[in-house]
């Protein structure tokens, strides 16, 4: 039996559901405090790094664009150019091939063995210059034979003439019959014909001897040798000894569309000299300058083009036979045209237009009609006046009435022409001595109160 003093203490009751909920509540409260503190720290740090006016710039971003393209305070930096008055050259362009005025195959005039060559492949030769020699001995023998035959027949002729004079005297004295005189007269005529034929044979033999020396028929550049020394050449050969091509002057055959025939014919009827330029295939090098000679008398029905021929002095031999060139023919000159860079001209369904910068640095859309183009300039026939400023760079960010910070392209404030400190591509720092562009000046003024406006971190 036990008494109350010896009874052991009862154990603590097990934790119940209320205790578990109380512990979870403490943890949730602690996590909420941490999240609130972290969010506050993030917002405060971001606000400290945001330049003044950035919120307004984001609200003023153009439709369809992001805030980073809107500039500071909604001002868009754009490249501009001024419409100027200048002369615009009107060119007609075509693809042509260089064609020599004359190309001659050097053929032997007589057959024989080739014994000497007097030219170097590729050299320039003059008309009449000695190029090669054929063995002359057979032709010298023929000359000797013809000379001997001529002398023999000449002697017979002289003897017949002496007898004729004697017969004439005897007939006057009635010593012989007149029939003998007539016979002697005919004999003299016969010998005269023989001597004349012999003279022709001698001249022909001398000519053949002359042909054994082959000379250049024209002036020009001689090509590769087709026959080696020691070979027997014939007058019936097709390759000849070499080929000579005339280079000075030289012509170019090129084609133009048939729609341009009236304009060209108008100039030709007026005896105008149309300057023609030959350019390399990549359009980077001007090879020669010449003038138009003539135009063909019919249109090629398969291509709808007409052929024209221009002539060039080609003193430096930059034009080579059968070379393909780009031809630019100066048809006319538009005097005092209003011209702007071609990059400023935009196209829409309603026609061509440009963005014009007004005095308050806002832009407006202006419809224009264009004329001829020369290089990167295009003539404006209507819609623009000299001295007006048009946008040439940054057009994709513009809309009617947009505020811009114009930067003259190619001018002293063009950012593309300013020296940049190495490594400044990330930090945005420019050389200390470089002038600031209007766009950067506006950005600096708008962000001056913020200490992080310098762009450095």
C-alpha cells in the first residue's frame, strides 16, 4: 500500500495542435518581415540610381518603341542634312564590252621555213615593223632566173630592132620586097611583148623575196607566238604566226534600253558630244573617259535594247579587248537643282516623302517628287526648298510632330567623328577635349541633379 507521499509525479501532457499553430505563426511573421525589408532595400537602391526625368522619358516613348529609344524627355537625337543647290549630272548606264578597232592575224604571204623572229610576245609593235623572216634563198634564185630571162629577151629585141632599121632603108631603095619589112616589124613587136612579160616575172620574183620578211600590218599589241622557229609555214594556215590587236584608240560596245533612244537621238542630231566613262566591274575604278561615236540602226527584239559604240584614247591601256565594263554616259546636266542625300527620301503607298526639321526642333512629314540621282544625292523637283533641313538618320523612330535633337551628319558635332577613349564603349565616356553633340547636351542637362548621370559605376 502506498501513501500519498510516495506517489511519483505525473508526466507533462504531449504538445497539442494549439502549440504547433503558434510556432508556425512565428516563422511566417519572421519571413514576412524579411521580405518587406528586402523589397524596401531594393526599391530604395533602384531609386537612387535612376536619373531624374527617366520616368517621364519612359512615358513619352513613341508608339511601337521602347523607352531607351525615346531620348531624354522625349527628345530624339537624329542625323540631319541641309537641302542645297547644286548641279546634277544625268547619266545613262549600261554594260559593255571592249572591242578593238582592228584585230589582224599575221599570216605569211609566201610559204617557207621560218628562220627568224624579231618580236617579243606581248610587246607593242608599229605598222611595217619587221616581225619574222622566212628562208629567202628559194626566192633569191627565182629572182636570178627571171633576171637572166629578161636580159636574154632584151638582147633579142635589140637585134630585131637593128634589122628592122636596115630593112626600112632597103625598102626605100627598092632593094628588097616590102613583105620582109613587115615580117621584121612583127618580130620586133613579139620581142617587146616577151621582154615585158620577163619584166613582170622579175618583179614578181622580187615581190616574193620581199614577202619572205613578214612585217606588222597594223600598230598594236602582239599576242602569243603560234609558230616556232624551223617550222614550215604556209599561206593557207588559219592560226598565222601571231595576232595583233589595236589598242589606241579602242571602242566599247554597250546597250541601253529602247526607252532611252529618243533622248540619245536628240543629242546626236544636235551634234552634241556625249562624254562616256568606262568603269570597272565593281564600279570602284574609272578606267577611261571618251565620247559616244554612234548608235545602231535597230533594236534587239529579244532584249529590248539598242547597241551604242563609244571611243576611248586608251593611252594607258587600261581597257583590254573583250573586257566587260560598266559604261556611264553623261546625257545632260540639271543646273541649280535642289538636292538632298538619298537616305532622307522615304517611300509609302501614297508616294515619296521626307521628314523636315522645323525651327522649334520638331519634324513634319513633307511629300516630295524626285529627279535624277548623282552619287548619294537626289534632285528634288518639288516639295522642298534650298536651306531646309531634312532627317537622314534615325527616321524609323520619328512620327509627325516629334521633338528631335538634330546632329549635322559630317559636321563638327557628328558623334561618329569624335575621338573615343579606349574602353568607353561601355562607360559612355568621351574624350575630354571632344565637343558634345546637342543630343548629349540635352541628356546631360536633364540628368544633372542625379549623381549617377555620368554613366560610370
